[in-house]
C-alpha cells in the first residue's frame, strides 16, 4: 500500500471518532477501544509517542532478561512503517503530532529513529514520571480550547526523560552491550582482514546490521560505552591501519587508499591530514 497516513487518516483507521485537530491527536486506550488488534504495515506521516502498560508477552519488542517490567515506551517518526498483531486490546497512551509542530524537537534526538524492537523498557519509578506527563498532556488535550503548544511542550519534556532513561537502559544491559562493542571490534577486524571484502569504506549501518540494531541505536550504544561515535571509531581504526601500511609497506599512497576502501586517494589524504596533522607522505618520511 503506497498511502501515507496523516493524523486524520490514522484516526479513521483506528476507529477514533470526533477528531479534535489535524496536527495533534491523543488517545487513551482501554478495553472499550475499537482499535483493531491487527494491522498490516502502514506508512505514517507524523510522530508517535506511545506509553504501553500491561506488557503483552506475546509481542516481542526487544525485552531481555535485563528488563523486568510490564511497561515500555516506543515511538515512530514520519515515513516509518508500523504494524501490530496483539492478543488483547492496547492499553496506555499515544501522542500523535504532525512534523510541522514537532520537527524542531524530535530532530534533536537520535532515538527518534530507533526501531520498535529497541523500545525503552521503563522501571516503576520511570513509569510514574512518564505516566504523569502523558496524563497531564491528555488532560490539556481534553479541554474544550486546548493548547497545541502545551501538549507539544509535554511531548518534548517526555523526550528529555526518554534520553535520560535510555542511558540507564544501556547501563542495566551492560553485560549484553559490552558484547556488542566487542563484536563491533571483531567485525572491523574481519572486514579489513578479508581482501575480497574491501570494495568501499564500511558504514555504521553495515556494523549495526551485523548486530541486528538500527544505526542510531547502535551509534548511541557505541558512544555510551567507548566515548566515541561509531563513525569516529571506524575512522580511527582505518587510520591505524593506514599508519601501519605507511611505515611497514612500500605501497603508494593511492594503493593504500584503495586498499582501505577509499574511492579517491585525495579524500584519504585530506582525512589523514585532518586527523593526524600531516599528510600521508610526510608521515611516512618521519
């Protein structure tokens, strides 16, 4: 299906009546909801923040043994595809906001481009904080003359707490994620040790896919545990290999550049000088 659902379209799809505004929709799900339990993938044209209560064990969103909770929060951004297949009606809150109102807030946070299977599992005290914010936003939304700005401000405040709670989730999953970091190093080694593999510079998404994580989540995870962005980590690794080849081989600068996956030797030279402080030729002569 090529249709992209805006908020009015999605409200109709969920059997929600009496839409108050085309830019903002808040939904409180309970056992009276007429929301379908199953949906094929559909593309959305808005931001979605959802606090789900009473976790449904039949739905896998990435919960691990490190996550002992019955509540989680997930979100989506414009142009994402969403689908669901539930055993029982949804519970909790949804905030849907058009990009016109929320772009300037959402674009500050990389987690807005995580996948649903990387949801935030919240502890009881975290759930209380988020639930309070969703309830206050919902209360404002139900006013006869509700303020879009106030609801949007609550949504933005929710994002700031999400960022804080994700850092906690990284720490509580440290045993699991230390392995992701170790595997990243192994995959880097494997990539550059396989002469048939190096046709281009590796991307963050390449290694994220190896770990079955979205690029943004993988990048935040690597930054959290190493202090470097995934891109900088890859870059530093490449430069270490380049230095070794410059000192221990007779390969030309162009041959070294191509062997590392650079399309153009001039790009390799610019990067090397920017990060090391001298050109590859000068480094070789030192």
